[in-house]
């Protein structure tokens, strides 16, 4: 926000008021915005939802108790009816109960370290802006139709693999391992991972490896979920040369395809086989757990 250097020294509420004012004056009264201020981004999101569509609320150490007492468990982003029922089974019926519950109880309720994260969020600590080392990339899809034949599943796998590879290449990685998981509609599941002996960046190479795993799985009953992931990630600043292919030429070709897809839209160019899976593997935006979403940099106030 050029022209407002004094805002750098102003309080958060003053900055929020100025943002709302400028949106109203420079864009129009028809556009409103709600702003939340809190010690961490999760509570700020909760604050922004308290008085939509044109609210401004701060959650801090002076008022959090009163605010928590007015919220239901399902008012919290990420807590739906199933999670609420899970918490109820541990004697947690309100947001205040949630806040006061020991981290060990929450870990038992969620059966994972997620319980510790919830304890930290509600206590005002930042856990959603912590950058953990990336270990894998993956994509999955739930199948509506009763598909079990290799020829029906392979285009879907190709589509998932292309999406996955585009993501890790965009972050500057190549992958040395592939993993496939299949969940069947009868409740059974199959999974297997394999190291590939070298790092690959081309979607075609990763698809070939994933397809071999699909052949090993040899699905015999309808598939509910199909998931592929790449692991053993390596930065692409080192490229292993080979005897049987021109790795540099291949890298340049893949880079050119990625540039075209970034400019004209995903899958403008890609594997022909994956085209058959486009009606199953749809493009969706996920919120709350997407590591690729970068923080806004160089924000000028």
C-alpha cells in the first residue's frame, strides 16, 4: 500500500481498518471484506468469520475466553460432525472444552499428532505457517463408476501422475521413488512403493513405474480410491547423465511443455493416455493444507 508509510508503525486494527476503507473507496461499496486479527493464522480466520460479510474482529488474550464460549465445535474450520462426535466421545462438547483439554487427550481423540496441532492452534501458537521438509508429492481420486480393469484405470493413473509430476517439478524437485495405493469398494486395500534407482522428472517415466505397480496390483474388484505419490525427492540442481538418452535435451523438452501449460492452462500438452482420465480426475482447489501455496512476499504497506 504505497503512500502509507506510517501504517508500518500502526497497530493491526488500524491497518485492517485502512484496508477495508481503501477497498470500499477504490473498488466500490458493493465489495465488502471481513478481517480477522489473532496471534496465529488459524484464529485470524476464525475471527474473520465472526461477523461476515463486513466484520473486523480481533482474538487476543483478553477476549479469547468469551469468544470461545460463544462458538460450537463445528464453528471451527476443520471440525465437522464426525470430528465433533469423536471429541464428544472424550468428553469434549464445546470449544472451551476443546481449549482446556490436555494435548495428550487430543492426541488420543485424533489418533495422531493432529491432536497436538489443535492444542497449539487454540492456545494461539502458529502451526499452520511452519515449513516442514517436503517428503513426497501425491494425487488421489475417488472413483464413482465400478472400474477394475487395467485399461480403464491406466488413463486415470496417467492423469494423476501428470498432475503430481507437474507439482514437484514446479517446486524444483525430481523423484526417486513411486508409490501406489488402491482402496477397493469391498473395504480391502493394496499398496506398494518402489525406489527407482535414480531421480526422474519426466511424467512419462514416473507413469511407467506407476503402471508397473498397477499391473502388480492386478485389481479384481471395483476400485474406490486410486492414489499415486512420488517420494525420495531431490533438488534438480544436479542432473544424472545417462548412456542411453540425452538427459539435458529431455529436461529442456519437459521444461518447454511445463511453460506452455503454465501459459495456456494445465494439460494443454501432455500424455495422450491421460486425456481419457480428464473426466474423472477433476481440477480442484484445496484449502488448509496445500504446501505449494507460498506466502505473499514483499507486501508494501
